[in-house]
């Protein structure tokens, strides 16, 4: 099976590429000329140089592929234009390249986001039938990307997955929290009562592969969660517990986090780079719940998550610790 993975040098994409290669697929990773590929070191994968924002660069990359896994995009950007170009236009370009160069493609799997669906009402978990109401530029750009994929559903065998907040090694936001907590600094994330769904990256990758393998997934959208919901404080406390006992933490209140995020966005605009933290990152957990019912993929495809939040956090902390990246 010859497969193309976009976004393969990112958090989820690198885990997916590794799993596909281990199971014997001929994996080609789409990377830009400037992309770092450290996360793929040791993986038995090949590379194709291209950029989803450049349609012509995608034509040779999609030719001859049996399956395409589309994960490329930006999570943090300093403008709507940057989100739209990478997430929406990039997806439109990839779909267009497939239709023109590889109309016999066996499966096109798009990994979207819960942000495309939008936050959940208090006390209610949203499922795939809920109306999409994204509240951020990132979410809006991903929803438009979903629409581009669904518009091609009559000509290509497409499937969309919307992961909840994903936990695992190489997840940058989680690593930042781990580093802060290991230094005795505890950011106060969200309101006490705010809740979110999560999933371990290992479970998400299994769900992606399962959806690609099962023909029943054609034309479907699936939410992926571990089946539970957690407060943001529970997440932070789980990281602190996994790191080991500490008597005191310096707690960082929301106004300070918001000011740091605003500074990060300003600096990124001036340097024309990607901000490490955005105001949306720090306000979303405070203003909204992000709770979802991911049972559809279990009913239809037999997916069963193997890791809960505490286990995912513990495994992630241990991964960083064994590599000397935290104390």
C-alpha cells in the first residue's frame, strides 16, 4: 500500500507515519524544503518535497498513491489570511490535485478538528449531527476545509476525523505545560467548571488507520475521544501528579497568560513567524466547554479507545523524562 502523509513532521502526522511504516505501508511524507524532519528520524519513510499552498507541487506527490492522509495545516497563526491559506486553500489544492492526477484514489482521510464543530453547550456533549459553529479563525478555516473535502465525496472516497484535544509526545502545548510544572510554575487554565474531551495520540492514530481500512467510513465524519470529559484543572493536576510530588507551585493567573499571548502574537507579526501562544489558546478553555460524544466511530467501525487522560499524561511525561527533556 503506497500512502502519502501531509503534515508528517508534525505532532499527529509523525506518529501516524511511524505506525503506517511499521505495518508495512510504503509511506511518503510530504514536506516543505524548510521542514525539519527530526520527529521522523529512524522511521522507514520516503519524502516528497511540496507545499499544500502550492497546487503544482502537489501534482507529482499524489500520483500513484493508494491512500492520502491529510494532516498539514497551521494551529497558531497571526492572521485569518494565514489560517485560510494553509488550512482551507491547502486542502482545496490537495483535493484538486487528487481529482486531476489520481481520480482512482482508494481513500482520502482528512484529519480536521473539534474547532471546526465549535464548543459545546454546558452539560451537553456534541456529536456529528450538531450544527457547526466555530468560534475561532482556526476553527472557521478547518470547517471550510471540511466542506471542500465533502464537496468531493461524490468523486473521491473521503473520510473526516475530528479529534478532541490530543495528548501525547511532541504535542507542543502539553510539553510547555509539562516544562512549566516541572519548574514549579502552574498556569491556571480555564474556569474550575470548564470541561473538555481528550484522546491519546496512540488512540487517534488507530482510529485514523481504522477509518482508512474500512470502506464503511466513506463519506463519514467521526469525532475521536477517550469517552470521558475532564476539567482543565484535572488535566493540569494529572501532569503535576505524573511529575511527582512538589510542595508549592507559583500559580500564573489568566490576565498574565493573556498578556503573554498578546505579546507572542505581536512578536510573530513583526517577525512574520508563527506565534507560540495566541489569545485564542488561553481564552478558549476559559470561555467554553469542549465536550463531544465520540461513540459513532465505535458503533460503526468498532473503535475502542485504550488510554484515558491520566494514562496518556503519564506516558507522555515519561517519554520526555527518559529523553532528558524534563527533570
